C-alpha cells in the first residue's frame, strides 16, 4: 500500500472513530479512552455506561458486510487480551462488567452499534 493510500485510510479511520464516539455519547456512554494502546494490542474505544465497561471495535468499510467480515476471530482474541491487560492494570475497572461492542461505519449511514457483539473466547 502506498503512503498516500495509507494516509487516506488513516484519516478515514480517525473520522470513523470520532463519529463512533459521538454516537456513544448520545447513548449516554462516557468515553474513557480512544486508541488505547496496551502491550498486547490497541483498543479503538473504551467507554463506560453505568457498571458496564465497553471495549469497542470500530470498522469503517464501504458496506456493512465488508465491516462484519473484517472482524475475524484472531482480532477478537487480540481485543480480549488487550481488555484483560487494561482491566488488570487500571484501577477502578476491576469491578465493572466487561462487554465487547462493535460499531460499523458505512458512508452516508448512521453508525450501527452492536452491543455485546461477542464474548471472550468466541
């Protein structure tokens, strides 16, 4: 992939994550972190509503089907490891219920938030 293409994809990804954050805020979530880096992987969005800590993966694609197919089992496992590391190394997260959410961003559509999209180990 050329530098210009990577740069364009990076900008599109950042805009998609910003849109996902706004949609979560409108639903009453507090955004705790964006692009949270851990030694075992990156989490797009860490959000909280009540006693639920949502580990959110954002996929921006041309179609909803493309976005869904981009979230493979390997990536879900990486997110589970990153979430476990984050909860174990951040005070205040241990007493929260961890949930894995998925937000699909498709051009000219409102973000689709899939709460509890998968469970650890699936």
